[in-house]
């Protein structure tokens, strides 16, 4: 079984997941210094259906939780659904301020 490799590419504002030499999934974001808006989760079509995007979001959230200095704004529908499916990870979500 080929190992998955997780990478953070801050210069490109993205996290990636590769299987061997193949890039399988990308998670784009915007970081304003306080929060990370996860804007797009994408899996290469030939690799869809294997849970790679979910694995990528899980690893990115884990890295942000470990750093402890940013909250997450789930702009992408997939990321929002991932948090719905993982309520135990919701403590990192940015809470809306009331006006």
C-alpha cells in the first residue's frame, strides 16, 4: 500500500495530500493571521471516492489545532460538511460575533 504524504505549502496557501508521486487532493485557504478560511477542497477526479479530501481536511485541522493560534472558517461546502460529521473538532471553528 502506497503511503499518503501530507504537506503544507504556505507560499501557495494550500495543504496537499499525495499518494506516492501523485498529487491526489488539495485544500486551498486564506489566512488573515487570526483565522484560516478553508476555501476549496479538491480531489483529482481519478482519485475520488477514496476519502482523500476527508483525510486532507482532518490532517490540516489537526495541524491548526496543534499550533493553537488560528480558528477555522469553513467557506467550502465540503469542509463545512466535514465539520458537521466531526462535531468533536468544532472547538476550532471561528464563532460569529453578534452585531
